[in-house]
C-alpha cells in the first residue's frame, strides 16, 4: 500500500495592498517536534486524543484585517482536519503578540529555550517559546473576532 505524504500548505492572503502568509503543517509529525521538549508537550496533547497542527513562517505587513482573514483560513483548515490545537514556535516577544489571537504559552513559567533551528541572520541563537491555540476552548464571543 502506498503511503501518502502530508505536505505543508502555504497560505497567502491579500487584501488590497496588505498581505499575510504562513506555512501550515499537518500530519503525524510537526517541525516543532525537532525540539525534544516541544515534542513531549505536543505528544502530551496527542495522548489526550487531540489532533495538532502547526503554523510556521508567519509574515504580515501590519494589516490586522488581513491577519484575521489568514487565521480564519487556518481555523477552517483545522476544522476540516479535525484538529483541536494549533501550535507554533515563536520568539518570546512574538508570543505576547499572539495572545491577541488567543494563543497561550504551552510551557508557562519555563525560560525561553535556545534552539539550534532558530537563529538570527548573524548566526546567534534566538530564544523560542512553544505556544498553542486550543480551538475548542475559544469562547464563541471571542471566536467572532476571527470572523468580523
């Protein structure tokens, strides 16, 4: 039997002059799992019967409406795959920005991790955090911010 690969999907949305894009990872393995501690946190979700997807490479030019459209598209794809959780690896400063999108730190109280896959252009390591959006825990009134 031939096994199908679950390849990442690039989602790029334009709204007039603004745009936002990211890569959506699905399947039984996610890039965040290259970090053993992040793999343990993701596997703990899976052990609860939760399906997890990952976003990476987020880019936006500041258009909040476009970012909302992008995350609406991600939520739609997550729903189609039966995913209950969206995870991503970000810098600690970006983790605070993702709170607007209702993401929470998956390993709260833990210091940011230096990870050999996250580097500045000069080659020095970047600190990272694993954050999560639990789709089924979003109150309906807050979910509407994605559909406004």
